[in-house]
C-alpha cells in the first residue's frame, strides 16, 4: 500500500502548528534525588519494580529517571505506575515526556489525577498509549483533549483543574493475546506540558452504551461533551434509493457537559449503523462516531442482490461470498476460502494482521455480515486475501470486475481498504512486476494529526517493479484518477463511514474504471501488466498508512462490516 502520504502528513502538521503556541512548561526534569517517586505494581511483587535518579544516559541535563522492572509469565496481566505529584492550574493541551525504549514491546501510558480526585487514563486501551518497539530516546506526546477512560473521584466526567498528579504507566508485553515475561530497564526524562486556551474543549465522548456494542429497540445513549452547549445526533435512515440522513436528537447538555437521548433502534436499519454526534462552540467543532450493531430495525438493502451489477454486464460470476455463514479463513490451509495475511509478505498495518486461529482473531460473524475488528487491546487488525501463498485462490483476468459492499470506521488512523494485486510467481514473491489497484483506501480521522478524510477516499493505481517506464505509467494513471475523490461531489449522498456502499473496479483491455454504488467515480488507461496477469482481491481493516493512530476515543477498537464480495470475468 502507498506511503507517499507521509509527505502530505508532514505538510499537514506544519500547517496545523499554531504560530502562537506556548512553549512547553517543564513539570519534572529528574535532576534532583528528591524527584525519584515510588512505584506501584499490579500482579507482581513490589520488589519487581524500582525507580531511581540515574546518570547513565540522560536525554537532557545530568540525570534522568531509571525504572527497573521484571514481569513474569504467570498470574494476571501485570503493570506498574510511577506517580509524579504536580500542581497545574492552566488548561493542558498536551503532555510530553522522553522515554528510552528497550525494544521490549511493553505498553506505555499515562494517567492524570484532577482536582476532584478523578483519574483520567489516556492511551489507546487499558493505559496503552503505545508499544515500546524502539530502542533509545523517543519523545512521547499525549493529547489531553482526546476522548479517554475516566473513573473514581467526583465522577463528573471532565478534567478539573488544578491537575494534582501524573502517573507514567508500563504494561506487560503480550503476543497473540498471551502475557510474556520480561526484565529490563527503562529511562524517563523531561516531563512537560503545553497549555491551551482557557476555553479548551474536551472532545465528545459516549458514556453508554459501549462503542461497538449491540442494541435493540429504544436505547438510551449518554453523552459527555464539556464546553459544548448542545450536541446533535444523526444517523442514516432507510428509504427509497440511497435512503436519507436523519436528525435523531438535539441534546442539550447540563453544567457538567452531560446529556442523553433515546435512539429508536426499530426506526433504523438492521445490522451495523453509525450514530454521528456533532458539537460546535464558536470555531471549535468535534465529531464522534458511535458504531453500534442494531439487533432490531428494518432490513434494508442487506445481502447480495440476485442480479449482476451494471458494470459487470456481459461477464460471468466466478466468485461470490454473501457472508451468511463464517467463511473458512486460515494462515496455513490453502483449501480455506481466504488467507489472513498479505500473500508473499509485507503486512503493513501498525496493529498487526492476526490469524483467524490466533488468540487475537479479528474476524467474527454477525448475522449476515463479517466483522473485521482493529483492537489495541489484542494488538490486532484483519485482512482477507483471495490468494494463498502457494498461488491458489480466486483470481480473474481482463476483462474482469470486482466489487465489495461494506461499512467502515472513521477513527484517527483507521485504514479500511478494498484493493487488487496482480498474481505473481510464488518462487519470486513480490519481486515480479505487478500492478496494484486501490479501489478504496479510506483514511479515518479528523482534526490535527489526522487526514481529515470526511467524505473523501483514495483511489490509487501503482506499477511495482517495472522500472522507470512503470513509474511513468503509474504517474499518468494517478493523474487521470485525481485522487482523493469526494463522494458528495460525485453524487453519493453519504460517506463511507455513515452507511454501506458498494465499491467496484472494472478492468478492460483499454480502461480501468472505478465505481461506487454502480456510479463511475474515476478511470485511467489500463496498464500493460493489468492486461497480461490476473488479479486477486484483498479486504482489510488496517491502521496507520503514514498517519498517526489514536483509537482512544473509541476505547481502543473499531469495526469494519463486510456485506458481500463478488468477482466477474469473461465467459468461457
């Protein structure tokens, strides 16, 4: 998958950096012996963790904080915390510290204790702000304006000032859902904060039901959005043609920023839905996307249509999966319907693609839908490939048409996609010349450090291992496509995260044409390799793609729901 977006990310970050941003305020530099706090532990003996001021290799100044830890392989999940007392009266936007990593794959995170005694845990899941998959110094940054987990104290759901304490947390490394033993040293230095304006907004968060949960009938939804006077809830509704958008409720919030409304589940489509929560206060705006599975509701456009789609006219159906039952998915069995990694190697998700038979299995059957989950708790994401490593599987040659109907998540760093790759010689792997056709790459997230996707997605052709001539063909094809495309500008009324859409690609001898809901979105000249080698397809929910990943608002997990996939080729 492409990596050229990294350049756009750097440009985007530069444009988003406020010229008047306040310099970081150093809270603790660990230069004094008195700065060494005590460490608390969970599920390991107290002697298995200790901190001290050390001069071994500080990031700045003469010393830093050294942590020695020893996680063991038995017992419950183990973690520890290093509490640091502070007194921060001004609203904090970001919290920074330097961490000397040990390549241990331990998790790091941060907890903030506010004036009301409430604990605010920032990070992607269970305190995991990230994984220590690096060696040496790295600056860690937490955005305190993002959604997060809250417990204890006055339970008012907002960050009350002054902040009384900051706790640095470290969690046990895991692999395939199993906790691992590890003993090593970590070093911390220069804990600092950047402050924001006095009217700093806290992002909209759903208190209940849990993100990604199942509902049925009238369901109360509790919302927290301090700083916003009201929040509007919307959801796509069944109707003629493409259906219609609807306002579910206008929620007036109390003084603590809390409110609720009743979602009438039976009035909305059965299956996966997205409730969109939007707030505005002056120039500040925020969106929260609550994914739910509606056990009730009305069946609307569910399942594979009996007729062939218009772009496949004249072609024969060679493969179809309606996901009415869970397909066979395997990392090793070539007789399974799907392979659960990228064939030939090169898995690209920041949360690793996990096997169906692993403890971190990301696949599940939900009625007639396949759910693919990206989870920071299990450190897993999911990919389906129609081709197996031995070269067997579902393939189609020009002329051919591939399509897939799905609903995807919009979260910072979520990366759902449906794409094609040229078949290749298993003996040579991906060193063979090949074409890649990204039918849809949907980069989730809005706001700073995110692609600001909204209703756009990327359609990107590539020409791999074809030298300079291939690069020239790739450049021409990409210029013809003019990606990213806006769905609304193309006449599609809803976005890829608001309701289901069908994404397709027709490859002929002359033209490669991309569709959404049978409407042509883009086209380019068909490349030579596309004409000479068959394609196979992949469906995935990955994370990353050159963008930061932060699923913390959604408690560390998001879901992609696949309704069906079909492949057509020339009749023989």
